[in-house]
C-alpha cells in the first residue's frame, strides 16, 4: 500500500496477489474502490510519481505502463521482453 505523495489529494493504492492494483479514497467511509488496474502478467512493481499525479506499473512480461491519475487513464506502455526491468526501475527510483 502506498499513500499519494500529493497531500492535497486523498488517494492510496494497494496491490494484491491477484495482480491487481486498486486505488482508494481513504476519506470515503464506505471504502469504495475508485479504480482497478490489471495487466497481462504478474505485477512486480508499482509506485506513485513524485508529484502524485501518475502511477508507474511494471509487469513480469516486461510491460511498463504509466497511468495518469486525474483523469484516470493509461498514458503510455512500453516493452514486451525486458528481463532486467526490475533493476532498471530500481535504478530509476534511486536517482529520484
């Protein structure tokens, strides 16, 4: 689970064993799910962008997706066979 780094937007995301990323509004007393992101394989990594306006997801099949959070839409997708994608993402995150 990760909280959105933008303190003006009340959003969190959670990941589950079913390889689904779910976005929630923690201020909603009914805890309704706002959005669900699924991929074609196992979800191996997800993170908010530094300003909290985007979510990056990485999947075991090498696909990386960038999602805009307001409005909710997929901005870009790359890859289909990046065996070292996890290492690339870690290096990218360390540089932020």
